[in-house]
C-alpha cells in the first residue's frame, strides 16, 4: 500500500498531464498526427504556451515525487503562464475574434488541475519543513 502515497499520485498526475499536454499541443501546432487535426479556431498563442508548459509539468512530476520545493515553484510558473493565456483569451473574446469554447474549458481544467497540484505541493514541501 506504500505505492499509493500522495507524492506518488501527485507526481504521476503531473507526469500524465505533461505527456498529454506535450502530445496534444505539438500534434496541433506541427500537424504531426491526424488524431488531433487543427479544426476550428484555436489561438496559436495558447497552444504555444501549452507546449512550453509541458516540459515544466514533467520536471514538476519529478519534484513532486521527491517532495522538492522547486516543484512548487514550477507549478506557480505554469499557473502564471495559464493566467496569461486566459487573459489573452478573454481579450480575444472581447475583440469579437473567432474562438472555440473548448479552449476556454481546457484552460479552466488546466488551471484547476495545476492549482490542485500546487496546493498539495505546498502542503508536502513548505508546510512540512
């Protein structure tokens, strides 16, 4: 039952999310596979921010597994990138530019998951020390 420790679950969550983010954003940006063809109006700025955040998720997964404080810093950096993307997306909506509602939902899910990871990283690193 030792394998179900919170650092294992958090690290695995960040790892899976990083891999999915890397695959999805690179597939759309670089048209690598036909699984996620770019249909619709997906702002390239947000796709690039997702691509840049994916290695940060992978590094944060290692930090979460090892209960390192720098994992929290990476997650806060990712949250900052996500809020910049959200601000950009809101400006697109206000300027009546074309957008997909799925992009807003994906941003909300990313912010919620990353906030949850950061909260637990804070509890397992800062509070325990």
